[in-house]
C-alpha cells in the first residue's frame, strides 16, 4: 500500500483504525488479538488497516509519514482526520472507549 492509497482509505471511511506493528514485537501480539475482537464486534462500521513497519518499503514509508516511533501504535481516524492514538500495549476497554467516542 502506498501513502496515497493509505490516505485515500482513511479519507473514504467513516471510522478507521490503523494498527502499526511488527512480527517480532511481543506487545503487538495481544493487541492483534484485541483488534480481531474489535473487528468481530464492530463489523462494517469500522475499517481496520494493519501496517507492518518491517514488511516492505511502502508500509515502512507510511509509518515514517505518520511519525510512528514505537509499536504497537494505533491511530483512530474519523472521516479522514486523525482523532486519537494509542501507543503501547492497550486493553480492549481502552480501544472501545476511543472508538465509541468517535461513533
């Protein structure tokens, strides 16, 4: 995914959750499990994008573009603009609270 494609997806969706992670990141694994539950619960009300900061140059450039310095990092977008973010291992309750404040 290019930066342009990323920006387009974020702009076109009502609510977007972007997860920045790496396969080697231990705190990223429980966050991934929580995100799976979020996807099940929110269904088509939310678009989730997973960006592996080590996967390829495009995804690494998106992380750089967004100035992501630590992982896991979650960005919460509503109708395009960034509304909130979480850095580090967070609980489902924290993610739910942030998402519900945007719905």
